[in-house]
């Protein structure tokens, strides 16, 4: 696995995105957010698509559930007695609330390392409440409040278990990152040598693949193919269970898209955002989709705040996953009023697309 500065050598021409979100003011469409949406079954059959499915972009934090798979398949999670909450946090982009930092600290205690071993860096907690409390107390954020602290604690556990250098667990050549790269290749059906690799915000390798491959990874997470070994299939089941049982650990106690969607869906899907307008979702087998479904999207301009939630919720509505009370539970994330300086509503942010069923 080698670090590449460009997404892909065959991505020289920018694929054409589709208009997905309209921003209106006074009856006029003032702005548009464009992007790519695709849903596939575990065998790769395309169910719906908009835009260019072969668009290559980085998974960013949408890779986290798959980055946690070697933690389970290696036996490291069992060796260190990680519980379901700790497995969930290894998949999280969390708020930095007390419930998150306590679980991260527990993971570190179990492996015999302190917070100083984490190489994810420090940033202001995602939770506005926690950030405000820190400012009021005159305290600085700590590394456990980094949204990736659970992922990094899991990587440290894997390094200790396989005898890899813990000091370099974040580097592409470390056995930890090599094992993760193999999982990305296995679930995406992309040869490892064809996967572009950059550096994520938390310092570990980040993987560049097609939007279609992202959807396939999540379809296979919720329903692994029969040819996958039983250890891998079991790891997928444990990750899905952890995420759906403890959605507040994946995001936060309030106002986090992943958490709110999983709460609304009541165990019927796993949801994971990635930076720069990336989103991935695994829909568990159900009446409408008996083989499960993987959904992935990329907002072309990277908007994470008004465009991504609007497209996510509308896509899940059109796929029949969110309806009635589950749709009502997340409605506030699907509609954003445009206000003037006085606070008057003068426009709206609305979905402007229809998924094309294949």
C-alpha cells in the first residue's frame, strides 16, 4: 500500500455530477449542490444511481467500520475483552462527550497504554455543549475528545496483538494499516494496488475508491458474501450490532446525522458520514430489500451541513427506508429555511432529484 497524492491515474476527467439540492429565494433557484448517489446489492448489482458511479473520492471517516474489522478478525478485541460499546466507538466520529471519552479511556486501560499513545491529534470537540463548557472553564481540549480516538485506540490494540510497532501504528507500512488496506480491497472489489492512499485528518491512511465501491463495501458489511470466511462474517455482524445498539456512540447524544438516522430507523441500517460531503449507509435485509443494500453519495462541493443531510434523508425516503414516524423523526435535518438578517424565512434548501431505479 503506497501513498498517492492523486485520487487515481484514470480520474483525469471530472465525472459529471447531478443536481441534488436546490437553494431557493423568492421563488428563484439561487444555488445548487451537485453530486453522485448510488445504491447496490452485495453482489454489485446497481439498484439506483445518479451522477457518475465511477467517481473516485476518499472514504474519509466512512471507512471506520471497515478499519475496525481487523481488530475483530485478528482476535485483538477478544484478547483485550473489548465490549460492544468499545467496538462501536472504534467505528465512531464522536462528539467528544463524556460517554465517548470514558469508553476511549476504557479501551486504553485494557491495552495498558495512556492517551499519549494516541496519534490522532487534538481538535475542539464536535459537541457545541462540550466546547462551550471547556471555554467557560478555561480548559483546552484533550486527545480523548478527538472524534477518532476510539478508532485509534482500536488500532493500538491491533498493533499490540500482532506485535507491530505501536509507535508507528499510523504509518502506511505498519502491519496495522496493511491489514486495513486488505479489508478495503476485499470489501470494495478493488485490487489493493489500485486503491489511492492519502493521509486523513487524524493522520492515518485514507482510501480513494469509486462511489460505487463505497456502496458495495456497505452492502457487504450488512450481508457479507458467502465466500467471505466465517471470522470476517462474524466481525461484520458484531460491528453492525454495536453501531445499531449504541448509535449515540457513533455520533453523539443529539444533533448528529448518523445517530439520528439510526435511531429513527430502529436497527434497520448502519449510517456513517465522511468528511467533504461523503456518506455511506448499509441497509439490513428487509421486505423491500431482502439482500440488503449499500448506499453511498458524494456532494461534489464537499458541503456537510445543508446538502448532505438533505440528500441522505431524501434518498432513504425514496428507497422506502424512512417513512411516516421514522421520516418525521429526522425531518428537521432534511429541510433548512433560508433566513434574512431579521430572521424572516425568505427561501429554503430542498432536494431536487429523483433516484433512477435500474
